[in-house]
C-alpha cells in the first residue's frame, strides 16, 4: 500500500485491543500476502503467528504422526493434554490450519492447537495438508479426508472415539472443515462428525460479497489477498462452483438431509470474508443445526493467530474450548 494513501477503514473503526497491531502493520508499509514472493509470504506468516500467538502451553504429549495420502504422506501433529490417558475413548478435534490453502502449516498453528487442547482437555490433531500452488484443489481437501480416515482407523490405538470427531479450522481451514461436515461425498466410513468449529471460514469462492468491497487495503488480509489465494488454489476458476470449494452454495434442505452438526462460528467485520461467514452461520441454522455465532464488527481476520496480543481473541478461544467441553460432555 502506498503510504500516501489513506486506508478505506480508519484506525478509529478498529477495536481498541487490536488497533496497535493494525497501526504497526500500516506503519510498516501494509505489505499483504500477495505483495511479496510466495516463499517470503510463507515465512512472514509463520513469524507473525509465532510472535502474536497465544502463550505456549506445555502438554503431556505432543507427537508427529505420518498419514499416507495419494502420492506420499503428510504430517499430523497430535496434542494430548494431561489427564487424557483413561481407557475410555475420548472425542477428538481435527484441526485444519488457515492460510488461503497456500501458506501456513502445523507450525503456524502450533500454539493455537496446544491452547485448545489444554483448555478443552481434548486431544487435538492438526493436519499439515499439502499446499497450492504446488498442490491445488482438490489435493488439500483429499489430504484432509485422508487425515479423517487415519483418525477413524487408528482411533483405538490413540484412545479416540471415531464417532465423536469435531472438525475445526480458521479461514481456509474453516472452509475445509465446513466442507467435511457438509458434503456426503467426503464422509469417512466408520466415523461421525459431531461438531464443527469455524473461525472466519471461507464459504463462497464463486461470489464476492459486499465485504470484499469494504476491505481493500490496510489489513493483512484484503480482497486482493483472497483473489490471489483463489487463483492459486483453483487451477480452473470454474471449480469455485464445486460445493467442495464453496459450501455456502448449498441449500438448507441439502444440509439438513446430510445432517448438519452443531457449529461454533466466529466472524469478524473487518474481513473480506465477513459477509459470507455470517451468511454461512445463518445457512447452518436454517438447516437445523444448533449454531453459536459470535460476530465482532471491529476486529479483523487473523484474530485467533494473534490472540496473544488481542485479548478478545484469547477470550473467544476460551469460549470455543468451553463449547467443545459442552458438546462432548
């Protein structure tokens, strides 16, 4: 962003607990993901998540597992909190990181997943799915299906209940979680998804909502960022019509027939994804799913990977963990 230009959204419109981060971003030149080479964008995202994430939580066990996928294997990181070694099979959270299907990894979301595991008392399995443009759609989604299959097949070995799986994710990871919870073709035999935790999810890559026009500069994620991510994820723009890409295109009756599981949804107003996220929460509710939806009009995308610096993010992460406890009993 040219420093002489005034961002479309003034700092006065940003929440008090988030304004310092956005001011620093703008003072530093407001370089968004699409404004730098891909390798630099990936490195910058990892550094930002490490610097701004929630405090590091030591757990009883953290281990990397390997899941076979088409053409190789991917890493799954299992987080087991203290006191989760009973003989009774426990519910498990399968987490898909954000980053536009292009950046991000289990490392960028390590602190977030540790935090969810520690506060909820549940195992969390973070999925290091392969990224575009090296591996465009449908590979990232297929990797996530393979991860769900791993959790189901190996449940007995790790103390998980394959019929009590919660899918979770932020941004593009929220998209992958939403697809897995809504698409009959993604169903994994021998497993049941009982909940979905969606942090500012991508719900519709076919249509740009009004929030794209509102968030054009001044934030790490802008409309331009989303167009860049979309162009790298979808080798053919027509793939945006695929319900495995745009779950927000589904009708309530379709979701109801498949059985929409309970959802915890967080959307933020200063985000090109704001409107489609709000619409998706409403779609789930119309399909009969119990939905707890939190909308924060003055916060921006990346709230949870910056929750170490933004108290509202930490507060909502705690509420998300409590929701997991309530859901799993």
